C-alpha cells in the first residue's frame, strides 16, 4: 500500500520531466540542433561546483516564492500578487536596512520584519477587498501588481535614492555590514574543493529552509493549518465545522504576503546589499509554476525550485558553445509545468480508483479494525 | 386507488422504460425502474429527493446511460448516448435551472444550436416566422426581440419550452418546473401545459408538491428509494395517499422505546425568524423547546424552512429576529465554532457538501468540527496520534467499513460516510445533536445502524433534533413531532397517535382527516 503510494507519487514528476525533455529535444531537432549535444553540454557544465552554488542561489528565492503561492493555493486562493508584494517589500526593507545601524543579528531581523510586514500588508489589501467587497483575489492582486511596480519606481526616484551615488544606476543606499547576511562558502568548502570565480552561496538559503519546515509544521501540525486546509478542500464543510471563512481568507493572504516579502532578501542581503535597477523581477510568477510542479507541498516545492534553479544556471553555457539557444530551457520549464499538472491528475485518478476498490473489499469482508462491537 | 397495469392502458405508449438500473459508487439510484407514459398525457413522476427521479429523467434525455434496462420511444427501442440523440428522437427537457444566455434575445436563445441558415448565414426571417407560429399555436406569449435578461422567471421558462418545441420535441420533460415560480405563474404554466397536451404532446412532469401534481397530471408514477412504487390515475388518489406512497410503509420500522419525561430544556428557540436566500423570511416566529434525552422530530415537505432553521441554530445563517438559548444562555451572537464547542453536534443534510472533506483521509475527517478540542488538539497543536486512535475507535464503534484511517473518504460508500459523520458527532458527546435526514440515500442496513445510534444518543441524555422526509422514521423515533409548513410550525403531534397519512396531510396543508379537498 505505502510502496504503491510512494511509487505513484514519484511516477508523476518523473514522467512529466521525461516527457518535457523529449518534447524539447524535438523542438531542438526542428531547429537543426542535435539535442544530445545540447543536453550533454548542459549536464557537464551543470554538474560543476560553481553551477551548484548558482543553482542554490537561484532556487532560494524561487522556493520562497513557491511557498508564498502554495499557502494561498492550499485554500483555493490565487495570490497572483506575489510579484508586486516581494518587489515592494525588497525596496522598503533595503531602505530601512540602510537607514538604521544596529548590532549584526538584530539588524538582519529588522530588515526581515520590515519585508514581511510590507508584503503581508500589501497582500492583505486583496484579502480585505475579497471579504468586504467580494472582489476576486485574482483581479485585485493582478491590479495591485501594477500598483506595486509603479510605487516602486516612484518611491525609488523620489525619496529612496542613494544621495552619494554617481553612477546613474538608480539605487538605495548600501546596507551596512551588520545588516548583511553571511555566505556559506566556508561551510560548503569543508566538504568540497574551494569555490572559485567569486561565487558565494547565499546564507539566506537556511532561512528559506526554515520557512519550508515551518510551513509544513503549520499545515500539518496546527489547528490553524487544519482550518486552512479544510477550507481549501471544502469551504462549506469547513464553515460548518466552525471555521470563519472571512477571517481565514484574510489570514491566509497575510501569511502568503509575509512569505512573499522574503523573496527578494536573499539577493538584497546576500549580494547587492541594496535595492537597485538590477534587482531580479518575475520571481513571483515563476513561483506559481514552482508551486504547481511541487504540488503545494514543501518538499515538492523544494525539488521544483532546485530543478528550475538548475535549469536557469546551466542554460547560459548553451550561448557560449553555440549548440542551441538558451531559450530552449524556458520552453522546457513551461512544458514541465503543463506535463506535471496533467501527470498529477492522471495519478490522482489511478489512486482514487484503487482506493475505491480497497474500500469496496473492506465493505464485504470487515477486517479486524472494522469488526462490529456495538449492536 | 388501484395501480394501472400495462394491459389496462389502452392508448399507445409515447415512452416506455423497462427495468432501468443505474448505479453510482455506493448508491443504486435507479433499481429496475419501470415507467410507461401514454401518448398525449401529462404524466407526473413524484418522489422525495433522492428517490431517483432526476437520474431517471437524465437517462431518458441521454445525459446519463443506464447500466441495465431497455427504453422504447414511440414503440422503437432506443439507446441515447447524448441529449442530441434524444432530441432527434423527439424528446426535449426543460431543466430546473434555466440554460439561457442572458444577453441574447428570445429568438437567438431559441435558435441557438439549431440555427436555420441560408447560404451560411443565420436566416433570421424564417426563424422569426417559425417562432411566432409556435407561440401562437401554443398560446406561449413571447416577444422574439426581447432580451432574455429583461424577462420574468415565468417568461424565461416559456423560452425554455419554446426552445424544446422548436427542436421538434413531441415528449417534454419538465424537471420541477414550479419550484421557481410564484402561484400566478404556476397557473400560467399549467394553462400552457394543457394547451400542449391538447395539441398532442406528451408531458413528463417531475415534482414533489402533491397539490400541483394532482391538479395537472393525468397519471402519476411514484418512485421511492430508486424503485417504482406504483402508477396511479390522478383522479383515484388523494394527496395524503400519495404522501404515504412516497415515503412508504414497507421499510423496516424504527421501533420505539419507553419514554421518560424530562423537562430540562437544552435548546430553546424564541420567536425565531430567519431570512432565506431570496431575502424573504424562510422561518417565521418559531417557538420551540428541545429537552434533555428527547428526540424532537421535524416533519415538512422540502423547502418549508427546515434547512434554514438548522442553519440558524448552527450559526451558518443569522437570525433576523428572535433568540436562541442553549442551557438558558443566549447563543444568538456566537460564531459557529463557539456553538460547536458548547456542544452542538451536526449531522448535515448534505453530508458530502457540509460534513466531509472528501479528499482528506478518514482520521482528518473525524477531527472536522472538533479540531479545537481534545483528543484532537492540545493548545494550538494537533495531536495526530491521538486523533488517529480516536478515528480507529469510531470506526470500530460505529461499524464504518473502511480499509483504514488513512483511506480517503471519497472512496467510502454513502452509508459508510454517513456512519462516519454520525460516529464523529456522537462520540464528541454533544448536548444537542442536530440530525438532518440522517438516513437519506443509504442502504437499509446502514439505516438501522443510524436509528440505533440516535436512540443511543437519546438514552445518553442528548437532546436530538431530527429532520426527516421519512415519516415512518419520524413517527418511530421521535418523542414529539412538529410540522413545518411555509416557515411556520403548523402542528405539534404525538407520534404514538399519529399515522403517516395524518402527518402527510399536515405537511401538505391538506385537511386533517386525510380526505382530499385539493383541486
């Protein structure tokens, strides 16, 4: 039973990935490239230590984005606004971090609190609109994304620019060293060789891991998490069981926004130490794909984030050797999402049929546990 | 009242169904159902919700296929795999919930999907002409150019009927057509139906409002628990007799137990008024006391305010007026969770919608509604191992047949899902148990187990509010009976002196002695 479960759970993503590789190979062949060359090239470049470091750095914000989206998905709320929430949060948190001077750990905590509060508050607007005015969260969060990005441009230019900057690259002042997050290179290097090319593994990865563990514990071990999942599975039954639907919507949006607020911090705290025009955008949308592929499960999201991160960090080699356009990786990622969604549904159906058969057997032959002991 | 047999029926049959059987996982919706509809008659199919009327009609209209059985339309054997095949065979269906495009005109809605074309373009002129002819000949007044969104409900229904006629239907199926209409519109509809009958159409009319059925139908077929009970001529049957046929008396009878009087009020309703979904009062000034160790039965035809009353007690629907007291304390302003924690148990009418998380395992479903209490929770944390133990205990005590506590509830049969819900609610030892249609849609064996458990609840001192459409069940189990009619308490009866027939006449508002004076 449990072996079958595990096998089924693994079958879906593996089939989806194999299918995506196959389809992308066809695309490459259509453009006159030998897919084997491209994949081999990516594999050999992608298994170097430096690429793994890069993979970790890319996977960390993707993981946080995936979790932020999954929190909403778990109760059928579509927080499309993760994008706006994290960009706005990163800007304000970076500015706050540069404006104060605190002892090392406190400084980082302050920046994180600011980021989570901003993300949370911004997502909360959509939650409030939904429960008080019936505005669907997809509509409001999409619109709020536009608002957030416009606000970021305005705030940066008008108030938050670094006065001492002479480079014309619009940026906020630098966060002092006490507010920077240490990297993990020395930790990794005790197991491996030295990491070269100036690559640093962002320490914020540990925070992301902690968020994943907390998310898992919250969902599966707490009453509030059960209320949230119950609402996602059947809002009517949840309401009858005593869950307040409006409060749960607002709470879930606040929580999702708080995690969204952290997405930009690996980059801000680990590398840039400020918000500037080079700040990575679009992670909120990729996070939706990551959550889908990861089935909204903290472990699955980790695998999906690492997969996406690895594909992103090993793709650039394709441009260098000229075997294939690096965009093939975007196609691959898109196909993975679609194939995974289909594969999960197929596996789900197989599982349902199998369970119904087991239950039917149990009805005919009551087992030990189902023996009748009360008249 | 005597059943009509095939040999007696002289006229040719428009539709004949033989031994139709349709199974869904865990439920037999139609169990060897026979139906013979004579040409040119208005034939009503009646039965309680869950009796299998809608499934039968969906099979006849090709929306579902029967597992077994034969269908004859106009004497030829047919097998429909889609509604369009049924339409080709001259069968049309007017659904309970209209399927119209609001922003299109009457004409556009009628021709939608069957547009007359001339050189690839829609031929508006001939469609217009055809529609007006139809309207005139059947007395169905409609302005073809009106937008559907501007129409009243009764007019929309006429659009649906014309739509069906436009496609050449000779046999019309109307699924609870009066449920959406006000009395004046019902009159108009009946007028139209008689007009259609006069023009030679055959009408199959699904309903559970007995007065209406008697007023319009020539022949009535009664379904109960997926089986055909009988087919009778409407001139030879009374509303009370029909009610009895619908709920049946051949079921295993719930036996009664000696009653001890207890005057300690557990729940009191003080002139409770509740608004329905349409904003009108669904429950009007109801006063009611439910005592410790008593089963109070609530009888009533579906839609007379029972569901709203239950929702109001539970806190899912606000009170418009009045007060609710639990053990003497007002709970009117308490949220659902606080009421449940204070000891309200709930076996919902629609257990899959209100009572279960179908895609969650058995043990998580056992927590649902009790997730804030021991053994399921300790402070803000869930206690998973204790919850699983509690779930195994419930599975054993209430004979829930499942492979284990990790099985998804969706895989269980309807009866086992219901036993799980009842077990969950009872093992939480509530002060007050609300059981809405606890035996609906489950097999006879599970039914007996549910009755045992309700009696056990009463012995243990719970106050039980029992809503049911099964009159035998109400009379057999309840210590006191009240009847709801149009949102009010119409009568209070002593079950020991009540018959299903008497109860049925109170429920339909017919005269008390059971003699029908309804036209």
